[in-house]
């Protein structure tokens, strides 16, 4: 099977996994795990990465990383390369620690960042290692909800702002959102071409960005679409709130967060409405 291409551009969001060689453990002690997180922090600082979520398992790890400077490959060489050296030195071993190349999936931030943050921190729960994400000390969950000190390189503002303006209330709703994830189907059925987690419009935008070397936030959602109407006009035309939400988002003129603010809804609620509407078309 042909290996997926590495696609890099400014502002890209990636879900990254890297597995142990021959499926062996990549951490043999808490010192290894602490060393990895310290190294991850230095890589985020050096390469200006924004890490939204992480989870260290036994023979692999998950990261959700945003790259303002289109430098994923350089940062990953540093992360996995230096960790291999440190791991071998600490454990008096030699040779490979990771199995081949890391896997990276380009993610539509608007639709999937929230879903991925809970998918990532629920991995130890699904694996039967702990009863709840709060019981696993090697993921971002405890730091996000205030049960542990949050490292400076772990971003939580964008994530929590999706659940409200009051921090305490937002944390409470985020905890419930993560808990509810145990009853939701995995999101990987939406994966396209092995490297895109997003719809056809997202893929079109990404490919245009790579071709034109433009910033994602500056590229129009769809140049051929008519100018979007004010949100209240969609509501007047449709009468049904959910249909109005879907039409406003499909217009390409509004982000999910803008629509959520207008309707006084949680970001996650609007995301679900928009995704359900797409699945019916």
C-alpha cells in the first residue's frame, strides 16, 4: 500500500500517533513518560506548536497538534529522535524505539477538534486500564479540568471556550462531554484518503492552501458560493432552528462558534446539528 503523503501548511491541525517497534512498549517507567512530556514541551516551544490534547499509552501515544509555521516533520524528527536517544540511554538499550514513520491525519478544526480531544483522553478507559479519564495521569484531561497543573505548552482556551465563557461551567460541561463519548461511535468512519478527517469542502480548502501556500484562516470556504445571508434570515426562511443552523453553516460564511453564539448554544451542539445535516444530503 502506498504511504500517505505528508501535507504541511500554516495553521494545520493534526492527530498524530506513533507506535513502538514490533508493538513493544515505548515507556518502561514513569521517568520515561515524564521525560517524553518534558521533551514534547520543548518541541512545542521550539517549533511554535499548539498542543490541544495528548495521551501516552503503553506502546503508542496520541497527540492533537496545531502547527502555525508548517513544520510538523521537523518537529516530529526532534520529538521521536531525541526521545529514542533518551529512552535507550535511560534503559541501557539500543536500536529503534518507534515502528517506522509516525501517522498524521489532517483534521478539520471546526468539526473534529472537540471529538478528538475526548477520543484521545478516553483511550485508557476503552483499553480497560482505568475507570475514568481522571484516573490516568498521562493524558491532558487532568490538566484541562484543573486536577493537575497545566503545562504552558498545553492549550485549553480554544477547547474550553466551546463550552461557555465561565471557566468553571465550561470545565463541568467538558467533563460531561468527555463522559458521553463512551457511548458514541468512533469518528474514524469519516476519515478520507487515509489522511483527511473532514468533509469534501475541507479537503478542497486544504489542497488549495497547499497549492497556493496560503494560510487556512484566510482562504474562503467556497469561492463559487453566493454571499451568505445574515443568520436571522435563515431562521426566518426555515422556521426550524436546526435547519437554519445547517443552512447558515453550509453557506460557508460562518464558523460553528459564531453560529453557536448567535443561537446561544454550546459549540458541540451546533457541531452535531451541522454534521447530521451533511449526512442526510
